[in-house]
């Protein structure tokens, strides 16, 4: 397994998701636009959010060396969204995915 890297731009840190990101994930996945444009992931509690991180992005890191990453603004350390490459069973190649928070 390769290590999933942390990337930096002038304004962003893009890093793997951790269990401590559960509060942000809970908020993002319940935003009306996320549910409308992407899906209702049925994440309603912090424990659901931790499970989502562990069985989604972290599982993809372990099995495929890719997955959704957290985008964090450097200026204030605020998470602003997710982005990354996703392995989907119905596609031959990785898919690009992203979601930006409205909060």
C-alpha cells in the first residue's frame, strides 16, 4: 500500500480524512444541495459520520491508494469540502468526485 499524500496549494491543504473530521462530514453530507446533487448518504450522527469515513474514504485509501480528501483553507484552517479520485465498481477507471460546503 502506498501512503496517501497531503497536498498543498497557495490557499489549500488537501489531506486524507480522519475520524476527527466527522463533525464536518456530518454537516456537509446533510446540506440540502449535497443531498439534492449527490445523494442522501443517511449520515445523521457523529457515529454515522465516523463510519462513513472509515468504510468509504479510508477503505478506498487502503484498497486502491485513492479516495476522497478533505480540502482545508490555510488562512483559517476551516474545512471547505471534499475532492479526490474514486474507484466505482461500474466504471473501468477512477472517477473524479468533489463536494464544496455552503456553510
